[in-house]
């Protein structure tokens, strides 16, 4: 949970709208990607893709140019190396209004890319299986994907990076409404999502490696996601939100329903956490009533209803 107030620095301009002419699509999770690519193609955007993604798009009737044609180099090492190529990353990282960068692209015949759509091998899903081998886990550590995502996110002033299927409709709608252009504000927000994804991904890999050595590792990277905006923080003038660990099976608000009343505050969540922790001390039916993090009524009984009546009394 956080009660900090954050102020954004808007002094750096986010860049002018960018016309998307070429998109690179390479995804592990293919949910909705065929429709997204088809929508891009209808806007006259060239689609460049890799391996299984290219095959999936072609099967859906989308014209695709292979990444091998773009780089002039085939996939090698069983696909471990397919997008790790200077021509591809120059197309992503070039500063478009730098004359030297532009001259290099022209001299080398490198075609710029204005949109990258990439998601990653399902490492967390794989290592969550009981029977997974170390080799299978390691083969599901994505290298090319995070590299492309980070390159595109760093250079978001000149291109857009899309890392979640949930973003496809909004990005496509903006491109359609703006005649194939995407705004600086949208590119900045997408870059924010991209860096959050790669940070979460690396944290999961780090935790998997570290679990082998000690119960309390010297470094612990935890990925959190915002679960709920709270009405206010510890004091009414503060903003607050509840964050939960990504992939956690339980948390303070799991299996909880708010029956009535105003939106939860930071203190409400603290009270609920204290009450649930105390309930876990009992094996028999119990009821805990808490105010400002202090139990003011606690009872056990044969049924929950009886325990509630006794605690209230």
C-alpha cells in the first residue's frame, strides 16, 4: 500500500504525433494479434514478423514480411537468435531528427520501424508447474523480446511499443482516427507499460534463480500491480492505492466483498488486514471487530453468527 503523492515532471515534451508506416509483430501470446495486425494492414502499415507469429498472421490472411528479409540474416541456434541484429535495432533506436542517425540509416539501407508489438515467453506459467525441469524453465527465458521492448520503449519519442493484448483496440482506434498517426502521450504511456513488463519479467526470473540458494535471499525482487484505488491515505489529504504481488493466490482483499458504504480507505484496509490476521489464530468459528487497527471485540463460538453476537456485545 502507498500513501505517497507523486508529481509528474512535464517539462520534457513527449514528441509530435508519429506516422506509423512499418510495424514489427512478434508475440508468444497470440490473443487478438491477428485482428490487430489486420487492422494495421488496412491502414497501409507494412507488417514485419518472426517465426510462429508470421505463420499465424499469414494463416489469418495478413500479408507479412519476414524479419529475415529485413535483416538479411536467417534465424539461427534453433531460434535463440532471430531479432538480435544490428539492422533491426538500428531501425528501433535511431534518433529520427538526428542528421547523422538519418544518414546512417540511408547509407546502410535500414528501414525505420514505428510500432513494435511484442510479448514474452510465458516464464512464470512454466515455472509454476510442479514437474518443470531446469532446462525447460531456462528455455522459456526470453532474450530477444525484452531487448526489442526496451529499445522501443527507450526510443518512444519516435515509435510506439505495445506489450499487452488489452492495448490493441485502443492503439488501433487511435491510429484509425488520426490517419495512421499515434500521439506522443500515447507512446509515453505505452513505454511506461513496457518497462513495467520487463521489470516484472526479470523479477520473476531472479526469484526463480534465488529460490535455490536460501530461504531469505540477499536480493529479493517483487513485482506488484495496482489492485484498487483507495478513497484516501492515512490522512484525508493523502492519495492511496493497494498494490498486490503479481500472481499471488491470496491477499488482504481476496475472497472479500464490500456490502455497503463508501469506498475503502487506507485505514480500512489496515483494519481488515489486522482482523484477518487475528482470525487466523483460531481454529473454531470466530469474529473480530477492529477499529483503527485495534481489536475492540473478539469472540469464538459454535457458529460464526454466535461469534459475531458475542464479539458485538
